[in-house]
């Protein structure tokens, strides 16, 4: 993942250099960033793994260690930004990341269960850009909050239900912090690089906080706690305009 991100950044900086030379050759006056922006972006999303020691009721104090293992995956999304001043911007963002999920040790009979899974964010963010609208290169830092959907594919839900495991998607409140830069290649067109950490509670996926044995049948659970950090790395293409 790290090597792929570094390679992507190098390619992105090379693209900026090439586009900048073309833009300078074509534009007779220095371009200025506009009030409104719409941006499509793509990149990578990665999340840590978890192991939760979970009590099993009805089994004389037994416990089980349940694992949740998130694969890294691609991310795509859309941002709509308003530059509300020389150094402040606000934007609404939606992103979709494909990150398959694998549960381990859910029940004694299911040592591993893999499901189709995506992480979808909707957030409102505020950015501070120390360089004003007349600058081509504008680094920034941002803070935001919103909601995240940890979504399990319908086919995976059906397959898990056939094994006696009821799973469902889960909404969580999330906050994020990050930064990056924008580069105005030519009038109304810019490129961006962004790094962000989105932090939420660990989703339950419809599982209770404890497992149980009822009439000889094992009901899975997971005693989740702590926070989930979802790191996102992406590059984007921006179109700008004024009212």
C-alpha cells in the first residue's frame, strides 16, 4: 500500500509539472482560483484490524477472541467546494471505498467468514489555506464531521444468514482531519492531492456485545470498543467557476 501511494504521488507531481508548462504556454495572464469548485477524486483507503475478547454467556464464564480484518481497497468520490474567503474554504464530500471484511472466530464452527464490504462517507469540512486565491500552489489543512456507512453486500448477508450469522450494515458518526494541496494548472482547472484520517466508533454489524449459548446453539457476538481509523489517500481533478 505504501509503495503504491508513493508511486502515485510521484506520477501526480510529474503530471502537475507537465500541465503547468502547457498552461503557462497557453495563458497570457496569471489565472486566479474561483469561488466554486467541483472535484472528482480517486485513491486508496486502508483501515486497521481488530481483535476483541468477547464474553460467552451460558458457558460458565468462557470467552472468545473475535477478529475483524479489513482489506485495503480503492476509493472514489466527489467534492463540492466554496472558497468563502481568501484563506477559508468549505466543502461537502461523498466517498465510496471497496474494503472487503473478514471475521475470524465468530463461532466454534465458523473460524473465518469473508464478506463483501464497503465504507461510504458523507461529510462537511472546513479548510484553511495559508496562501490566497491568487496563488497557483495552495497547501491546506482541513477538519470535518459527518456520517459513515459500513455496508455489507446483500449476497454476503444471505450467505452469512445461511450459516446462522445475522449481519447488517451499520451507521456511525465520524470526524476527520487531514491536509494536502491544490495546484491551479490553468484558468478553471486544478489538480489536488489529499490525505485524511476519518475516525469513528467500531461498527457492530448487527452483532450483540456478547456471544451466547442458548439451548445448545451458539449465537455470535463481538465486544467491540475503541475507535476505527480509516486512512484515505487520493488525487483529484477540479473544475472552478464564479457566480
